C-alpha cells in the first residue's frame, strides 16, 4: 500500500541513526519479500526442532538442535 511507504519515508526523513531507522532495518525483508508458499513453510517447520522464546531479537526464530534433548 502506497500509504505505508509514504508514512515510512516521512518517519525516516526525521534524521540519521534514529530508532525508526533501526526498526526499518528489521522490516525490509518482511515488507518486500514474496510470501512463502505452504510447502516451504511446512519444510521449515519439519526441519526445525524448536522456536526461540527468549533472547533479544530472536523470539519466534526457528532453531535446529543437533543433539538429543537428554544431553542438555
């Protein structure tokens, strides 16, 4: 939607090294990427063994453990 892009541009023009810029850096992929297809999502879920639930910037990220849970 053009409104979103205009609002984002206006916010980012406020200055350099601003908090909005740091958030925008994290959003580019989600804003311009082609959405994953169902088979791709299923493949990622099948390959991952956990989802990060702690840690700054990692919440929701998929994770693959290469050891048994008993070894932790």
